């Protein structure tokens, strides 16, 4: 019986040589045969490595895809199963290192709050002032807002605004004065 087992192992190794040689030459049809032969073994091996069962199937597939790319490094005469187990173990180690790096990075974010730089603080403060100004402008009555925008943003003179709105220049100046005073009240305390 031991001779029969030894002969079977020799045949399997010879078949593995042929399959890996085919993959190394670019013929990926051998990959399916290799998968059919060893996927259960690789899956059990990964489960024994305490891999999360939800990740095992992905790792099995990744093992065989990696084996197809690494087929040229397969030692002729060697059985395929240990070669595949070696690839699976490397993939698990690589994944654990990647997760460890990610975990350290995430922990560093949690343990070292970043202080905004001066330019970031300035940008935040500017955005806050713009938002406060926009909110205060929205609360002005429409007549005050239109005069203020024409003079301040449109760079129009009081006479030009009066002509554009069809109102006396004195009314423009009064509305402008009232709009500025109301904005100042609403924005009080916003500047450092």
C-alpha cells in the first residue's frame, strides 16, 4: 500500500510540474485544474491559520491568482500543495501587516489631534465671517440690502443709485446709513 501511495504522490508531482509549466508559459487553462485539485486544501489551511472565515474565499482565490503569476518560480519535481500553502501564508502575513499599519495610522489620528495651521485658522475664520455677513445681509429689508449692494459691491455713487431706483439721493443715503448700522449690530463680536 505504501508503494501505491508513493506512486500516486509521484504522479501528482509530475502533473503539478506540467500544470505549473503551462501557467508559466502563459496558458492559464491549467489554473482551473490546479484549483480543482487543491482549493479545499488551501481553504482548510487558511482556516487553521485563524483567518476570518468571511475572508477565506477571497484569500483562496488570491492564492491561486498569485500562483499563476509566480508559476515560473515553482520548483519542478516538488508537490504543488506546499507551494500554494506558502503563497497563502505570505498573503495572510501581508494582509495582517497592512491591517496593522492601517490600525496604527487610525490610532495615531485618534491620539494626536491635529491643530489647524495659521492659514487654516485664517481660512476658517474668513469663511465664518463670510457666512455671518451673508446671514446678516439676508436679514436686511430688501430696500436697505439693494442700496447697500449697489454702493458697496456695485461701486455706484449715491446719485447713480438714486437714478437707478428712481428715489431721491437723500433716501439713498438714509437707507445706506441704516443698512450699515444694522449690519454692524448683527456682526458685532464677530471680529477677534
